[in-house]
């Protein structure tokens, strides 16, 4: 079965999950249901994806006991617009309750601050609310997304609760080497969004096609295998049942040093998605 990573709260997250960014709410139930029926046990959504309802419905339709699933959602920036003082805490809890209601569950396994923008002033209030959610067990683990070393450092200086993980854009074009070293130093797990580079040019890279041919696999499978062997949690997205299944079928082969070198060789250091440091949150 899919290996797990133990988080700093003691819970175990499957290294391969199903991401639903860019899946419309109407299509989310079918995609999530297909994923769970395929064997995925980790589902990643967010308030801003506007598909928590469909995601919750898919979970119910799949009929797998809730405790066998690892469910992640995220706090959107606007949910903290009134984040000064006590209002910040209340706004976070209100947004969290709304997410639970849409998901049709009474807890999540992981709750993330989606973007590091509310870093000024009372950022600590947001994390204090996250600590409260973690203490209550309504969010079993808490973490962040799209943070860089500077934002993580600032957070760590102001809290005793280390985020369980940081979910960032990460794929062979953009391997986040320095950030991963920072995470390792602090016991923060690394989770990759858009692990397939959004399904574009990366999957056509000739160096990767060669590795895929060698193993009689697809490039997507090779790339996901790279994530797993690198200790990264990956949450590929697809609305195509055959791809949902293909992306889960990554256990029966192993990349060797030469393959891993080929994957390293395609790094450009360029993001495909938005740059969190330039993100204007509102
Ligand atoms: P689709 O959803 O139409 O199947 P990422 O998770 O890196 O953001 O990548 C998601 C994109 O990659 C989606 O456009 C998805 O298309 C596509 N994709 C997902 N899995 C595969 C695969 N195995 N082969 C090719 N494209 C894929």
C-alpha cells in the first residue's frame, strides 16, 4: 500500500493523495468517489476551490468509513480579513465551521493556512486559532501552504506549535531544494501541489520519456515515483478516471540513481503557478 509520513501530531498522511484544485464542484463528487474507489485515502481540497460540497458528497458516496480517510482543507485569505485581535480568531473559526459543514464532517485531518499573505500585524492570531482547533481535535493536524523560509521562520519565532507540513508547488522543474532542507531541519513535512507540473511540458520532457520507457510506465507515474522516493507527499489532480487510476499505480517499480539524475536534470527553478511572495491577498 501507499507509504505514509508521520506528522508531528502523530497522525500518518498517505504519501499519495488526490487533489481537487480546479475540479468544479459539480464534478468533484464523481472524481473524489472514483479516487476513493481506486484506493486513494487522502483527499485535498480548500475553501477557495469552491468544491468542498462536491468533495464531501464524493466521500459519502464512496462509503469508506471517515476514519480511514485523511481529509485536508484550507483557510482562504479573505476568511481572515477581519483578523485583528479577537475578530481574527472568530473569523478563522467561522471559516473552519463553514468548511466542515460543506464537507459534511465534524473534523478534518489537516487544516492549512492557504497563503502566507496575512503575515503582518496579527498573523499570530490566525495561528492561535489553528492551535485551538488542533487542541480541540476538530483539526487533527494544522499546517501551512505556500510559505517560504522567511514566513516559516517568522511563524516559528512566534509559536510553540510547529506546522505539521507546508504544501507548496513542487515538481521536477521546481524541486524546492532549499525549502525542503529547511523543512527537514524543523520536522515539517513537505507536500507537493501540482506534482505533475500541471500536466504540461514536464510530461513531454525527453529525458523523462526515456525513463518512462525504461520502466514501461508513463511520465506521470515516473514523476510521482520521484516524489515518493524523495519523501514528498504528492496530491496529483485529475478528472479523468483512467489517469486517477494510473496516478495511484506507482508502487510496482523503483527509480535508480540514473533515473533520479535524469529527473534532477530537468529542473529549471521556474514556477508554473503563482508566486506566493507576489500574491496580493484579498
Ligand atoms: P485531467 O484532470 O484533465 O485528467 P497537477 O496535479 O500537477 O496540477 O496536474 C493536473 C493536470 O495534469 C490536469 O490537467 C490533469 O488533467 C493532468 N493529468 C493528471 N494526471 C495525468 C496523467 N497521468 N497523464 C497526463 N496528464 C495528467
